[in-house]
């Protein structure tokens, strides 16, 4: 099969690490069914085991062949298409207002417990942080209206260690009870003081964690089995409460297209991109990471054993069916379309957001003419079944009608 745009890859990939050391890791370490599935999907991604497809340029008719992707949300090679689809679906939701980026982070002391209670802790992180924004938004002191926003869960730091945090993209304003649009009192800064956000967030998360403990919903690792004793758990909670509960807010964005590009950067990230892997030598994986110390960003290098690298990567595999992107307030599923239409009318918007982002998020341009998009014509799945795409049927019918 000839090379195509889909075959251009960095020199080293996570898939290479799994192929070289995956079987040994499986034999020596316990893994969940989901982790097995993710490892297999990444190994097979864009190989003959996933089938292939033939793409055709909609303008000049140039065709290329490429292996199919695995489409797993943890795969470093599969997020471009998913990101474009998600961003395109959000185009009509963009409002002509400033947008803010706020991040809620859990203290690292929770990490050992998180490893045994992933779905619960991630859900609690979402609920406590989103409820914090909604509650402060309703308060007339700060805004006095219902907010709407997107939340995206990230579970890793630059070195692949546990670092649970959620990113929110928040429009500057809200809907009052009588359906009017209200703007923030201090638009040049974030909607609320960071200290207030941190305190409310901490209180809600602690309350949820204590409730789960008293309802016997939490599991503890062997080295923390003493937390089953209520007195010891209260001591641990006192230490946990005293840690830094970091809430970070960035300055507002300027234009709608900046918002969508920025959203796309966060929605479909994975723990590490293939481009950050430097080399694989003698059971050592060397990769680049960003060091954020002293308010400056420096690129540094780190080397891990293959076993430790795989362990860290697989620790970020999400529970089956877990939703890592969530919508809240007037942007919640089922309400978004009607609410956004109403807000645009209130703001007298002449919306051009869809056209603004079409060029950036439409798809892959033809390498031959540079004008048309490469669209699938024929797809062969991993079972060997051949399917014709809608584009293929249209073209074949057009050719038949012409003849």
C-alpha cells in the first residue's frame, strides 16, 4: 500500500513502546479490561488490522489510500478528527462576548485514593467545580444570573504523573431569572475572585468526599488501610483541607475565533503526544516535558523505564463510559440551542463565527491541489468488509446519470 498523508508520523510513538514492551508489562502487572483494550487499540492503530480507506479530493479528484485509525480517545494519533468534529459542533454556540479560562486542580494528596476510586473522584471534581461556578454566578454580588460553560477533564501532568484538574471555558455573562442577559461587573478580570472560587470549591469537594466515606463508597489501597478508621480518616482530611487548592484563571479572550481555537487545544488532548518522545533505547523512554517553575516555561527531558512509562500512561485511561467533556448551565445538552439563540437576539449578534472557523476546522486539505478537502470514498473495516461512503454514492450516481 502506498504512503499517504496519514502515514506521516514522528520517529517514535507510544505504539512502538507498547509493541516492544507491552507483552512483558501485561505479564508482570495487573491491568483492567479497559487498559488492555486501549493498549491493543493503540498498537493496531493505522495498521492493516484496522482496515483501510480511500480518500478523494472533492475538487480535483486526487485519491490516496491510508490505514484506518483505531478512534480510541486515548490514542495520540486519533484526536485530530475527533477534535475537529467537536469544534465544528460547537460553532453555533459561540457568543459575541469575552470568554474566560479557569482551571480547578485537586491537591496531590488525593492521588493514592484517586487510583482506587477514579470514576467517583473525577465525577466529584466535575460536580464540585461546576457547582462552584454556577453558585457564584447566581449571587447578585458577583453576576446575578445563570452561567453556561464547557468543562474538560485532564488527569495528567507533563511527566505523566497524576494531576487531576478540569478546564472550563466560560462566557462572560449570564441569564437572569426574567431571561435578560447580564454582564460581569469587572469584565477585564475574571468573573469572581480566585480566593472565593477556591474556598467554595474546596468546601463542596470535602463535603462530597466525607459523604462518600460515611456511606462506605470509598476503597483504600493497602498502605492506606488505616483510613478505614474514622479517627485516622479525620486526621487525613485535616491535612488534605490544609493543602493548596489551586484555582487558576486566565485573562479573557478577544475574538470568537480565538475562543474556538483555544477550546480545540484542550478538548481532545491525551497524556502525551508522540512528538514529545525523543528516543527508545535499552528499555529507557526519553521524552520532553514543560517545566513551569518560577513562572517561566522551559522544555526539559526525562527518562523512564518502559515499565514505568507504560504504568503512568495507562493510569490515565478513563473508566468505561466516562464523559470527559461536559456542558453546564444554559450550554447544557437539551437547552443549549434555544438559550444561545435567545442570547444572540438579546445581544443583537450578526454571527459570523461559523465562517470564521471553517478554514481551521473543516478537515485535511488535498496535498495535490491544496484547495479541496480529502473525503472518504471507500472504507474497508478490520473484518474485511468494504463500504461505500455517501460521497462515493453521490459521485457514482452522478456518473451513471451522465452516461
